[in-house]
C-alpha cells in the first residue's frame, strides 16, 4: 500500500479528538473530525470518567470520517480501566485516577511488597494512581476482565478482548524485563485468575468493527489496529527527532519528561529519583518522570470561570520572572479543587510572596514548570547516561510560547516545539507502519520533522538565576 487514510481516536485527560490521517510517500496530513471536552463527573462522592459520553463522541467522529478508511486506532491517558462481568458487561463507570479512593493505598502496598520488588519487577515510578494501587482499593468481586480505557473502547468497537503493551506497562503489573504480566505480583496481590487479558503489541490487528458499530458509523468492515494505546507512547513515537541525543516533554495535562532508551534503568538511584520505565513503540523504553504539567493551569482557569488563555499568557509574559515558585510535583496539587488558593499557600510556605493577580499566578505556574522540566531532564540524563542536545516539546503545551521560551532558558538547551497533535500523529503513523505505508520509527519521525509546523526556541541565558531557583526549591540544580 503506498497511500492510505487512518482514523486516530485520541482521548486526553482534558479533551478528546477523532482525526483522519492521510499518509502518502513524504506526506502526512491530519484533519480533525471531532473534538470534545473530557469532563469528569463526581457521583456519590466518587470522581468518574463519563465513558459512554466519550464513546458516543468516538462514534460521532468515525461517522464524520471519509469512506475507505484503512483502519482506526485508539489511545488514551494511562492507568485507568473498566471492569467487565462474566457476560462482558461493564460494571460501573471507570473511576478517575485523581479520585481519593487510593489515598494511603500505595503506602500500604509498598509496605507489604517492598519498593525493591515492585521497582525491580515493573520499573514503574511510584504514583498513587497506578493501576496496581487502584485495584487494591477496588471491589473486584464481580470482575471477570479488566480492560484499560483504550482496550475497553476497542472491545466495544470489535468485541475483541486484549491488553495493549505500552499502556499495560503503566499498570505496575507488567514485568519490565520480559513484557509479560508478572505472575509473582499477581499472586502476591491475590488478583483473580484471568482478570488481565492476553497482551498485544502496537501494530497488531485487533479485529473489524461489529455490525452495530458499522451501522452507526457507516464504516462496514473497518479494521481496528493496536497502536501505542498509551497516549504518551504515541506522542513520543511522533517526536520529530533527527538525532539520538534528544530529550522530550510530552506536555498537556501532564508534562512527561525524559529520554528514550533501548533498555530499562532499574538502579537504586533511579528508584529513589522515582523515574519510570514505560514501554514504547518497537520495544523502546520511555525513561521519564511525571511532572504535574498544565493541570495546574487548567485548574486555575476552571477556578476563574474560564478566562481567555492567550490573553492571560500575554499578561503573564510581562510579569517579572522567578519571583514566585512552587514545586509542581507536591502531591497537594494532584486532586481537583481550588488551585489558585493552593498555589498561594505553597508560595507563602516556600518563602515567596503570594501572587496578587491572575497573571502572577500563571507566571508562577509556568516558571515552576520550566524549572521542573530542567531538573527532570538533567536527572534523566544523569541516571541513564544519555546526553541531551535538544528538547522536543510536543502536545497542547507546545502552543504556549511563554512556557517553551522559559523551558529553553531553564534547560539551557534549544527547545523544538510541536507538533501540537503529536499523539494523534503517532497513532496514525503506527497504523501506517502496520499497513505497510511507512517503514520504521526513524522514518516516521523524519516524516513528522519534514512535514509538521515546528518552532525552535534558543536559550537566552540566565543560568545562575535558574540554578538559584532550583536550589531554593531543593530541586536538581
Ligand atoms: P491532554 O491530552 O492531556 O488533554 P493536550 O495535549 O490536549 O492535553 O494539551 C492541553 C493543554 O494545551 C491545555 O491545558 C492548555 O494549557 C494548552 N493549550 C491549548 N490551547 C492553547 C493555546 N491556544 N495557547 C496556549 N496553550 C494552549
Ligand atoms: C498522560 C498520561 C500520563 C500518565 C497519566 C495518567 O495523558 O497518560 O502518561 O501518567 O496520563
């Protein structure tokens, strides 16, 4: 096949989209078919994803797709899941990873199993919402099958059950060395046999859409292909790197900050620095740490009733820098709630003045994120031995010029910003490879570099101020 159009379903924590990607020799063109907000809903005190609303939007998006699609791939945020009963029916709405049901659970599981065993087995950073801890807080009495969110949607589209490997690597239950479910951990956690479905790789055929889906969408016989169903795996697959010495920041609700490796780093120093070894496309390892990301800004905007973001960013650019800082990774910022108040209190505790205006709060968030980007990239390089000459910042955050500029300054490295829709592109390109339209990962990346609008930000100095700020917060200098 030399030319084909693929649909990408990409569900981020803040919004979802269905895109059509037309791939030809030397060209990839993305067209947006549907974009929709992803709003969690609190019911009876528990924070849920509106999974049927999301699925309805996916069907609407596919209905808007041109005829003759070669296939569709689904990716979403990681770690969350739906449980099916013995008849294959969903038991309740999936719970949001920011729900408080996991409060204190990670600590209990870590004390019981030991950090060394957990990290040596899964290579995963310790985050309170990893699937392994959610399961320890869940009622599994009626559960026959666990499906991660993209696998759940693929199941509804095709009737086929499976667990795609890149996303499975975020559960804490996958063995990082051999890529299989860890029998040792499953036994220790006493998880029901058969709960976790057979694994599948990005690029594998999942099936064709069910008759009812074909009738709803008008795409009879549409094939569903496994992609890097973890959105970060797809985003990193589309990083327009032209050298091996790159760092990346997949910047949306989260900033996922790190390097790409051939093998995991499972050292004690890595465990102590809480770095993760997530599974990528072609068996690569995403060696990274989660930085709290634009969630901080999203929650401020929500608290302020949704003011115009570009106008606010323009104001924040005029506020003097590095006057107010927070450690964005303080767990106090994880749950939803009054973010401006939490930021003000954190500033005060750290010996900074409280932001007096919205623009000062935004500047505080962006300075702090740039500083965390710097500290995390430096740590990734040191712990992995991988040198970094250039930082690729992809995702919605690449539209934030101020954040890109501050990140270049903080890191003392050029930042290449874009593509905005790296995840959807990675999703499309993995399908294109599976269908013989494209060669390897390097070819995919070269195609992105050659065809997508990118902006380059050179560092403009100020190293001593950034180093002092990092030291003040106790971050890697
Ligand atoms: P996710 O996949 O986690 O939902 P995205 O990659 O879609 O995240 O990025 C969403 C973020 O992109 C928003 O939180 C916002 O900060 C940023 N963003 C979106 N549009 C703009 C814009 N016009 N200017 C600056 N930032 C933007
Ligand atoms: C980004 C992301 C990230 C996970 C988080 C739960 O959307 O998938 O890689 O850590 O969501």
